[in-house]
C-alpha cells in the first residue's frame, strides 16, 4: 500500500480568480480603419472649401450626428458614433461617425456600397427623408394652443 495523501478538493468558491472558468470578454471595436463621415459633408450652409462633399441639390440644412446614424442603420452597415471628435478643418464642428464598409477579408459588406464615394451618395439620398420624418414626428407631438 502506498502512503499517498489525498488532497481535499477545493470548491469553486475558494478557487482563485485565475482558476475559475473565464467568460468571453468583448473586445472594444477598432474603428480606426473604417470610413469616417462628418455632418458638415452634407450641410447646405457649408461651401466645398469648408468641407461639404455632396452637391447643393443633395445637401440638407443642419444635419446632425443622429441623422447620419439613422441613415447608416437604414443602409444596414455597422457603425460607431463618436460625438466628441472634432472636424479637422473647423474644430468647432463636433461629431463623427465611423462606418465599416469592408469585412476582414476586404470584401464589401454591402455590395451596393463598396466605396466611401458610394456611401456619401447613398447617405445624401436618405438624409432628406430622415430629416423630414423627424420634423413630422416632432410637429405631430406638439399641441396647438388656441
């Protein structure tokens, strides 16, 4: 007979944190390689030299970061809002949205929007509809005084 001593089994409560089963940790999204859009790209009041990237016929009055996010959602693309980021040409303009156009293999997520130029056109087409929907919903909820 051998004289081996059996060690008592440790319960899960007494295990150190490194011995407990690890739960998957979500890694933060690295959006540094994603396309960036600023609201000024679609502003009716901005000149091309001030940063507007769409024609005046497709520009809207005072676009917001939320308006852009709504358009990106409708296009079905993954995005990340960065409300603290400033526009490099004019640091008083705040807000940026990052959009994932391509997967890890380099293929477009949405085949209709493979480039940033196509993305600008698609967002410019949707933006007036989003702005008008918000305007309608805001005016519909207000009560008129007599």
